[in-house]
């Protein structure tokens, strides 16, 4: 009986359908005029959330306190999946976030690290446009 119970536990733990995947990471990036820090990405089978990064204009803004911007994030298939509009205050802006929950027994498909590392952003402001490649943030950086 003990052997039967141990085998049952082994199959439950190793059943691929029951494995849950989670991904939690921070992304950062820098382009010619902009820098993005602490953009979080979280995926689980039940929910996903992304956003809340700090966007900084790195060049002289010629005394302008606010710069209106739009940031759109793209996956490796060049498909946009998240966009945030805002304005900087003294050259910094905080991106909004998105959060989705999955209902009805459905599951999120959790992306791989390679898919997360292929994410990039297009930033538009004052009639200009710039691409920013994003990478995983080194947790040893502050």
C-alpha cells in the first residue's frame, strides 16, 4: 500500500498537465533619448500583469517640464500588446500597467525567457519616434 501511494504521488508531481509555470522579471532598456527602468512582467497560468516602469527622457528638454509620450510594446512577432500614454514631469514618467485574469478553467500560456528578451518598445513624442530594445534587468543593479 505504501509503495502504491508513493507511485501515485510521483505521477502527480511529474504529470506535465499539472505543472504550473510562473515568470516574474524586470526589464530595462535605453535608446538615444530615453531610458526605461523597472518595467515588470508577470505571467502565471491564472493571470498576467505588466507595466509600472519608470521612463526617463535622457536629453536636455530645453526647459520643458512635460513631454507627452506614447510607448507601445511589441513581441517577437512584431505584434503590439501593451501601450501607455503619459507625460514626463521633470523628465520622468511612470508607465501605467495592465492586469488580466483568466477565468473558466482556461490557462495563460506563459512565455519563455527568450520570448520576453525579444520584447521591444517604440516611443513616440513631439513628432519623433525611437525604438528601444529591452533586456532582463540584472538583479544586482540598484
